[in-house]
C-alpha cells in the first residue's frame, strides 16, 4: 500500500497513476476531495498546445517557467514538466474536462509572465472542473478496490525510523480513533496556508501541520522564504478572496487615483509588459502605490472597457463573486484590490523523482518545492500538482502490502486559535512583500519569546515558522518573490536552493541547483 | 444577536439547544465568520455565562466553492460561508442536516453521497466525448459541490432509498453528456432507476442549491439522453 496524504490534484493524480499500474493506495484526507483547495483554482492550466497560432512550443514554456522562477527551479524537472504538459491536458480532455473550445480545438489565454497564450481554462472554475473529472476517474478505481479513501481522517504524523519512512499515523476525526498505516508515503497535503491564518486565498484545511511534523523529524525543506503574494485579492472576513489573474489576462488594468484623476500606474512603470508583469513585480508595485501619499491609498482593478462577451464567456463566475462579496459589478465599476498570500513555492526538498531526503517518503503538489523556483507562474501549479503526483507514483513498480493497525494510547494536541493568530502576525511582520534584515530578526526574537508553554503541535509549528524566517534572513539578495530592500540586487552567489534542515536546531544552507542535462 | 445552536456531543444521542450572544463586526459577516469568531475566543461562553465547548462545523474554502459548511440556518439548508448574518431573521437558529447522521454539533456524515455515486458507476470506461457543443452541460453539472442541500429538502430522498437525488444526478449529468454510445446502455438504466423514476419534479432542490446549478436544464438534458434516447451529434 502506498499512502497518500491529501485528495487534491497531486494526491488524486498519484493515486490514479498507481491504480492504472495495478498498485494499491490509500488516500488519507481531512475532508472529501470536493473540499480540497485544488477546486478553488480559477484561471487555468499551462501547456504549450500551440492552438492559438503563435508558434508556441515546449521550450518557450520551459524558458518562461525558469525565468519566472528567477532561475531557482531545477531545469531538468521543469523540462520534464513542460514536455509532459500537452499530454496531461489531452488526458484531462479524455476524462471529459470541458475546456473552453472552438469546435474541437482548445482555446488558450494569456497569463502573467508568459510569452504566448498558453493557458487552457474553463471559465473561472478550472480547478473545480479538473477535480470533478479526476474524482470521477478515481471513483472507478475505488470501486475496483485499488484506491481506498479515508475521508475525514487526518494524517497526524509520519513514522520515520532509521532514516526510512515506515508509514503514518492517522486520526479518524469522526471517532477520534488513531490508526497506523504501514508503507511508503506520498505527501500531497497542500501548502503552508495555516501559518498565515486569514491572510491567504486558500483552504483552511491546509494547516501545514503535517509539513511541520515532518520537518521536526528531519525531512528537509527548501526555498521556504519564497511566498507568493497575489497582487489582486479582496479582503473578506476571515480570509483573502482571489481575483484570478484571468482578470488581467483578459485586459484588466491596475488603477489608482492621483490628484483625483485615474492613474494607470503599471502601464507607466512597465511599458512593455504593462498589467501582465509577474505576480511578484505586480505585488510590489501595488504595495508601493498603497503607501504612496500622492495617491488615494487604494488600488483598483479596472475592467470597464472589456467586451460584454468576455464577461459572459470567460469571467461570469468572477463577476458574480465580486458582486456577492463586495457589492460591485466589475463590468461597471473599478473595484479595490490588495495583495494577499496565494502560493508557497517552498516546501519539501525533493528531487526530480519527487523523493525527499528520507527513504520511502515522497512529496508532490504545493507541499513540495519543485518547478516554480522563486516565483510560480499562474497556471503552472495545477500542472505541477498533476505532473508531480504522477512522477511520485512512477517510483513504484510493484504492489506492496501494508497493514492498518488500530492504536490505543495515541494523543494529539490542537493548535490554539490564540497561538495561530500570534504566529501569523509575527510571520507576516517578517515575511511581507518587502523585507529587510531588521524586521526579519525582530520576528525571530518574537517567535523565541512565544516559545514557552506551547503544546508539542504548536512548538512544531513554531519551529517551521522560524525556519521560514531564517531562510529569508540568510538569503541576502532579492530574487523572485523574496524582496529585501536592504539587498535589492540579485546575486550570483545566491543562485542556489535554500535548504532548511532540523536536528535539534535549525540549519540553513545553500545547495547547488542541478545542471541542465540536455541542451 | 441571539444565536441558537442545536448541539450534540460526540457519540451521544441527545441534542440540546445552546444560545449565544454575538455582535457582528460589520454587515459582511457570515455564519461561518461568526462561528470562527466564537470558536476563536479564549473561552467560549453561552448567553448565561456558562462555559461551552467549541462549536464543531465543517469548512474549507470559505468562499462557497467547496460545499463543506452546509447546515440548516433558520430551517433552510444553506452554506455557512455564504449566509450573511444581516440577511437572516433573529434569533438565528443553526441546526445540523436532519437527513444525515450527526457526528457532532453541526457536522454530519454525508458519505452516502459518495456511496451512491459509486453505485451509479459515475465514471467512464472509455474516453469521454468533449466538444464545444457538449461543454455547457458538462460545465454546469461539474459545478456540483456535493453539499447535500438538495437532498435535505427533497421529499423523496432518504438514506437507503433507491432514489439518489440531485447530488447523484448532477455529477451523473456530465457522465451521460460525455459518454459514448456503447457505455450509455448501462448508464441509461442507472439514470432511470436512480433518478428519473424516483423524482417528483417539484424542484425544491433547485431553489436551495447554493451553487445555483441549473438543475432543471440538466434534467432535461439527461432525460433526453437517458429516457428519450437522443444522441448528441458533434
Ligand atoms: C483561489 C486559488 C486559485 C488558484 N488558481 C490557480 C490557477 O488558476 N492555476 C494554477 O495552476 N494554480 C492555481 N492555484 C494553485 C493551485 O490550486 C494549488 O497549488 C494546487 O491545487 C495544489 O494542489 P495540491 O494537490 O498540492 O493540494 P490541495 O489541493 O491544497 O490539497 C491538499 C489536500 O490535503 C489535505 N490535507 C491537508 N492536511 C492534511 C493532513 N494533515 N492529513 C490529511 N490530509 C490533509 C486537504 O484536505 C486536501 O485534500 C490557485 C490556488 C488558489 C487558492
Ligand atoms: S425535483 Fe423534487 S423529488 Fe426531484 S430531486 Fe428535486 S426535490 Fe427531490
Ligand atoms: S446539486 Fe446543488 S445542492 Fe445538490 S449537492 Fe450539488 S451543489 Fe449541493
Ligand atoms: S467553506 Fe467552502 S462552501 Fe463554505
């Protein structure tokens, strides 16, 4: 049995890949797949299908991904990703994903940081559509007994003995009963949103607690300082709501009021890319304008000029959402946006095969650090999650046996809401859009002060939080999503992966990025 | 604001009503944000000042996209994250769904929906047929949140009954819509016994569906394929 934690795209993709080879797997997931964060993805999935007559190709996808990630990603892994992307989208088509089409041809749209129209999509609900199709496909193998789904079960911890993963411990959240599942583990439990509670666009299920547990047990993490702020989010109570990049892709313009007049600042700051600059660049520019005394203290997205058909065909969900939560019709009025945390490029330090440093332990999807370097391009993470799940599953060639053992005196602590809020505030202060040594160090001191009377779960979380801060401190340069105003240059000496390890204390090192094999 | 919550302890058969006093931050507050605020307090107290256990409910996206937070709000099935407090009449009464086994407080076990889809064989053996023409129906039916609101109000649905309700019929609409001729034979039968024959067509389900799925249109399409045996020609 291969044990997979999480039923998002990465988890389902791994399970389906295994099932097609006749290999059994368990999916352990705190809620049903329909609740996984993957269903929230809006804008689309990238693949150089070249359907738009722009001579797009795999190499351009590869180049854009590496460049967007400020050259921190593993080039060989990215090459594999870009090469497989068209096949992945075609497979999704075979599973019945109703991609936007003209006749039988998939239509592709523009996304930030890309040379060509390369993003396949379904209105503003791409993630939901992909998930619905994969859920149906996984069901087939579930009924055949190849996939066993443990919904409402939380993977509480991994079992690592002598540097090898021997399984995991899960808790049935309906009965509070604990079990041990034996066998290798593929981690697919999503990003570290729980470290920034209320400030992310994602799901509250992605607590990052399993990642923290793994880190404390010696699983290495990489590029933890690379946190993507999405430039266009709306503050709704308890969370940030994403306004998909499709808004800009379809022609939406950043705007503020300067001296009472409409000012399209991005077009002036970046005359070439204009409103389609990458997310990190856009987030910093928006932050600057928000703090600019000459402007009105707000940044808006202006979509009034778009064709009516665009709203009907491509942005209907978005239009409804903004109307619901902000009471504004985006076709008629500019609406306020601000940057919010959207994606974690950092995570488990894995190689091309998605192996961690621990034998029999793999990681894929947003919990892993792969493909996106210092900054993820929109549309690349759905792809990365599906491809990563596949790659992780490809490590297995034979069916394995593994028992499920009921445990009696296992305990599990809860992270208190107060601790969560404190941790969030401290991490935000050190890991904002614009950082410097002083604020990061202050945040570390505050974390140390918080480190008493904590239960083990909280302490574990605090340690991983500190590793994020330490990673940001040690990377004394600016690159991708990591912007240090005290070291604004990108430096060749940091053209490396930040690797965080724990063994009684946190250790941060910079490791070489693999050389590209083929040319 | 007076908030009444029908609670039940884990493993117990006894439910009890507990009342809380709550002042919303502003008019954007939803049931979900209220529950999170209550649960986020150092110590939760009911209206009489007695300390209370945290309120169990399910959530994930907080943006009405995942269906996790479905419950009864003033007797009507709704998503907690999509129900603004200011739109609800006071006192606001929150209850778990009645058609599903209660796990704790507002959290119910909806695994029957998955079980039913497994029974319906809601998947493709062969390649799905996708085209511009078919896409509107596939999109609409794939939006189903599996929240169970439709089942809660449906007069004909019960756990264990042969009729599976719209939580079964909606995902299955995509299957019918994209399935090739060969596979359709069995799927038609399934649709007839699990959906068509049991449905009274009153469409109360449509009125409560939080995703506002065009249930009527989906049924028309599925009926055409499964009952009237029409094929879609691309
Ligand atoms: C609003 C929004 C819009 C987005 N839009 C796009 C887009 O247009 N294009 C794009 O490419 N990307 C987009 N992304 C990013 C993309 O959706 C995610 O990166 C991707 O879906 C991650 O998939 P995953 O499988 O790694 O994890 P997730 O889908 O996050 O799934 C994690 C799973 O793990 C489970 N889990 C968590 N902890 C545990 C535990 N301890 N035990 C058991 N289970 C656990 C969860 O329940 C869940 O099932 C978007 C993200 C958001 C939030
Ligand atoms: S139309 Fe009526 S009987 Fe049919 S599913 Fe809806 S509520 Fe139930
Ligand atoms: S049809 Fe509507 S009400 Fe029923 S489960 Fe789907 S989304 Fe929920
Ligand atoms: S939390 Fe997802 S629908 Fe309410």
